């Protein structure tokens, strides 16, 4: 049975109220996501542990010469929660634009603390770099994409070379990265849920993305709600964008009106795309990017 898309008033209510507003599993968006734009391969291991798995969304659109661009999506959840299956609407959205999408789980607190989830995120990205040709993707057009806490993970993987070097590659192998509503400068931590993840108040050194910006940093897209009440957009998105620009890195910064912290990701879903052009902007950023500076060794 085909479910009709709800009215704009109903979709706005989904965005602003109920489980979505509380960052719980976004079941309504998954139910309403199309299943005709991709072929899904579930539970692909990128490591040996239960949380080291990802789902692959292969576009049904014809692949361009060299293969589809590839996006590894890392979800948010304050580094304490999340499940790749809740983000089928993200896989569908990007696949509908001809982007081979890998939605990855990673270990979270209390099983682990910083920096283990960065190690997992880097392992998922390294998997994409290695396996892109086999999956139909272009290994020189791999992007890491994240929302909220996942955007922090994406930033650290893309900017701090420690994590990909441990996987036998470097950020130079990325064509770019995308951060949506990400925390990039958040000490001291006020969120009590996140405090133990980073050993508050004894924060680990060299753990904020801005410390690693250089002229070699990958091309960047940063998006945020203009009035995000969870992650301050001026301190985080705008400030990191300014630092990247000052280093000569190609960067796009977009601040969206009439959205909240969750809405920046939720508007990737087909029923909510009328709220803001987040999908258009992200897909255009990926489509127009140059191949990575180096190939995978």
C-alpha cells in the first residue's frame, strides 16, 4: 500500500512535536520515505564488533562514469544513543540524488567514551574508501557526513589525521565532508548527558575540531539552523567556517530559517523538504566537488 504524504501542517507538527522533537527514533519519516530510489543492503560489517555495521543504500539511478559519489552518514544522539535503522530517510534522500550512501553505527557511551567512537567512525570511512569500487562508487569521491554528535565525529575524521592514519589512509583521500548542526567547540560541556563521554571536567586534550584546521583540510559544507537552541550556530558552525576560510579551505556555510536542531536533518526526508533546501544544498556540494587529492593506498 502506498502511503500518501501528509499536509504541510501535519509534517510541520511531526517536526516540532512528539518523538521527533525529543531526538527519539524518527519512525514517521522512515515510514513515509520512498523505497523506490535505492537498493538496501543491511548489516554490512566494517569491523568485528556488533556496533561496527552499516547499511548500504545503492541508487537505482544510472551510475556516472567512474561510479557514484559516496557518503558515509554518522547520526547524532549525544554519543549515547542511535541506530542506523532509524535513518533510512537519510539513506533514501541521498540515494535519490545519485549518491551511494552508507549509514553507519558506532559504539556509544556507556560502552565506550571518547575517542572510541571516532575510531569506529574512521573505520567506517576507511571501509567506504576501500570498498567503493566494489559497491559501484567512486573511491576518489568519498564524503563523510554527520548530524549533531555525528557531525563532530565527521569533523574529527576529516580534520584530525590521527583517526584515518590508524586505518591506513589520510583525510587527503576524502573529497570533502558535511557537518549539519554540529558541535565543534563545546568545552566546558553543559549537557549532563554528554559530560561523562568526555570525562568532564578533565577534558581530553586535542579533542576539538578547530584545533586541526589547516590549508590541507578537505572541502567543507557546514549547515545549521539559524536559531539552533541545542548547538549554538555562531560559536560552532560559523566560527569553524571562518577558521576554515582563513586557512584557504573551500567552505560553504548555510544557516536555515524556521528550523530547529533536529529539523536540519529531518528536512532531508521527502515530506519535509519544503521547509528548507538542505538536501539540495548537500547534494549540490557533493555533485560539484573535485576528486580527492590522493588515492587510497
